[in-house]
C-alpha cells in the first residue's frame, strides 16, 4: 500500500514551551516530551506534541548507552527556545515552523464515563525561523488528510441548523516496512484515525455538488482554527442599568477549504477484509478506553477480541458503517 496523507503544517510564535524531561510510568525509561503552543496570525493557538525516549534500544528492546537524536534535539529546544514568558525589553518570541505535523487519535473518558474522541497534533521536527525572515513568514496552520468519509451530517447548535456540515474522515494510518536495518518504499496499514472537520455553509453547495458521500475515499484540505473570544453581553432592562455578563467563546475546528475527487477504498490497495479488521481494531480500542484498559494514546492490539466481531461487509464500502 502507498503511504497515506496526514499532514499538518504550522508556523507561529512560540506562546509556551512545555517540553520537559521525565521517567515513564510503565517502563521507568528516561524520556523527554510535552508540547509547544504556537500562535498563528488569526489568533489561534495550536498545541503540538513531541516525545522521545532518551536512549536507543537494540532489536530485542535492550536499552543502549547511546542517546537518541530526537531526545538531544528536544533537550536543546527545552533549554534554548524563547516563548512569550521569557521575552523582556521588547523581545519577540521565537517563531517555530512545524512541517511534519499530523493528526492523532485522542480517546478518553469524559462525563458519565462516556468515551470522548478528539484529535491532537504531534510532530518530530522543530524548525526555528530566522529573525531576518520574520517579515516574510506567514503564520498559519494548514492540513491535508485523506481517507474515507465515515460521517456526513448537518451541524446543529441549540436545535438550530447552522448551515454548516460536519464531516468525519477515517484516515488510514500506515507504517513504513523495515527490512533488516533499512526502511523500504512500502507501507502497511496500522489503524484508523478519525479526523473531525467542518464544511462552512458557503462551501456546502459546491461540496455537495462534487458528489461526496459516506463511504467514499477522498482528500480534504483546509486550515486549523483554535481561537478564544472574550467580552461582555449586554441585556437591556425595563428600567435601571443594563446587565453586563462576561462570556468566553472557544472556536476549535478543522475548516475545510477544498477537496479532491471522490474514489473508493479499492483504488488504494484496500480490501473489505482489511477494512473490517481496521474497523474491529478501532472498536476494540474504544472498548478498552471505556473499561480503563487502554490509554488515550491508543492500543497496540492488532485485532478485535471475540466479543467485538468485525462488521459484515456492506454492498458499497465497509467504512460507510464505521463512525
């Protein structure tokens, strides 16, 4: 199978440097990780996660004495990057460019012990923009994700349609195949990553006309928005002073701006059997999260247990049944 597309590119001012060293709870290994928060020109603040164990391991998982490349890079970033809190005397924070970001699945128990599914953004490389390039650097966050449209519905807020549409695209994450000590130009399927997107009302008609449907395979592109608006709402009274109430509105969405032609899973070296295995694996992961067995980072199990059989292949496409 070819490598699938899951790209998030962010360039922004460093609001918070949240990288830190720690010891992992499960294995007790030395590691470094955390996040950088980047602010783009629209006022959005995007949190990007990073992680690396400190030491390399051999083929059998034995810890070696040699430090990993990314551990050393993150340690340097933790110590040297300047966020807003470190700026003095008119200094500006560092501008960071993330070119290899990707959406990850983030599943956890919410209220009433119900599983909540959302997306995080992770990356490996941290690129610092040179100050001489600040004036020509565009601070923005964009994405490209391909996969199968698993859900397509009208957006409803307070029982009123907004005119927007909500889309869930099941991205098929892939792993590069390794032969011996080298990776080859071939990939195998890993898991489903549901990515939630919004089609603004001004694009709903061309989106619909293009023929998108639940179960089709496509690529959607757009911008990542994560803004917070604060202010006051004024309620006029029959007499006396008006009532002033503070408000805080958070807008968090993946705003679709364009999409490729529709296709099917079969054009991407996927079969009904592979699709159903991926769906079963996703269902099993959600059950594990609900039962407190799996962390939000995902399960490593490759197949569902006997209590969660794979869905039977429908006529058009197995993913049309996967939410």
